[in-house]
C-alpha cells in the first residue's frame, strides 16, 4: 500500500528517492504534498485521508476494500489493482462493490469509470464473471420463526392477515416460497413453543413472556423451546449452584441437540427429556459425527427449513484490462 502510494506520488513529481516506506510520517507528509492519500485499517491517518479526498483536496486515494461499502466519496474512476486477496480470489461481489464507488451522483459525479487489472489469461474469465453478476439469496425463510416473532414482539403484526401482508413483501416470499404455507408453519411452531398465543374468542396473536424474552435476547426460538421444556421436566434443584449446573448441558446451541430429530416421541420433547436425563445422571452428551459434506437442520422437524430458488441475477458491465495495458512507472 505505502509503496504504491509512493510510486504514484513520484509519478506526480514528488521526490521519493531514499524515503522509507515503513516511515508512516514521512510517507504521509510526502504523499499529501503530491495529492495522494492512503486508507486502510491500520493506517493512522485514514480519517484525514477520507476527509481530504471527499473535499477534493487529494486527487488519488490508495485504499483497500475498507472503502468498498458505505463510503461514497467523489470518485471519477476506480482501479482494482489485483484479482486476489492474499491467496484467495477476490469475490465478484467485492469487485462490484468497489466499482460502485465510481460515478456516484450524490457525491457530485456525472459519470464514472471502473477498471480491473488482470493478467491476459484471466481477462476473459473475469469479463464473464462480472457480466454474470452474483445471486442474492434471502435467508429469512430459513429462520422464519425468529423473524416472525420479532415482528410480533414489536407489534408490527398481530393477526394472520397482517403477517401474510408482511410475508408477501419479503424477498424470501418471491424466491421459491409459494403461498403462505411457510408462514403458517412458522406461526404453528411459535404457538407450540409457547412464544405466541391466541386469546380465546379473538382472532389475533399476543406474545408470551417467553416469546418476548427470546426475541429481546436474540435467542434461537428452537433453543428457547428446548431449554424451557428441559427446565419444566428437570427436578427442582436444591440450591443455586445445582440449578446452574443443571442448566449448563441444556443451554448448548440448538444445532448441537442432534437426538431431537426423527424421534418417535416428538423431536423437541425428546431432546428436552434427554437433556433432563443427562443432568440427573451427570452423563456426557457427545456430538455424533456426520459424513463430510452433510449438514443438519438447525430447527426441529416441526419447523422444516426450506430451500429457495435463485433470485434474478444482477448484471454489471465493467472493464477488465490486462495489467500490461496499463503498465506505467506508477503501477505497483
């Protein structure tokens, strides 16, 4: 980063001979005079650099991906100098985030240019990747009970009709989740878990104390249900120390309670009863191994996680140029 900034400063007429790139003060002083600033995580002058570039006091900002998102300085051109970060190939989404800094209308620009420096052998593959874009997928459908409970706790939904309108406006509802069946399954699970309840004779929901605490502390709904059931079934502890020791094995993440699945007595109750038995017998609860490449649902079988189809692909037109075509004394 510092060597690149010094090379750009030299290209702008600064005398950089004998300047040590490890001398932060000297690099900052010399580059500032040449209108070049640096911006990366550990750079002590990054705030000053961002402000100077925003005020157009600096013409070049040498930066990492720290300015790729959330920062909209007046940028006419963005040059991504490499296709890798360390040993890993940079993600297409990261490149497009960087490209998106160029030509921001709100920052006072009318047009912008974006370039990715790539070896000649990488040019065609990168052009194809950038043209194809990347898929944005909603994870809301995989954690729908948690989100529905949050909406209910904040009193944004209190009836089935309101919940259906909320669900219809989500990205997840448009990515392969047909109708309102996933929402009804989530509501049924929350009712079973004791987080939602419907007053007798009224067509609306209200949250229970368990539901409000679960949402407030951002606890997984399945875990909260398993923990509450285990506490109900466990023997009354003799003292506070015994109570704390009894709760420890039951408070593992829901994804670690593997025996809750495919239980003939009901997945959640079986797991809770097992936790209570485990507490009484002081036996260990070992996590079974699974074949490589396989995974397990984080929710019990009463709340099946659903897969969704891909969303429409965003497309971005950008320039990918061989690094040799932009070779100059200022190119690191």
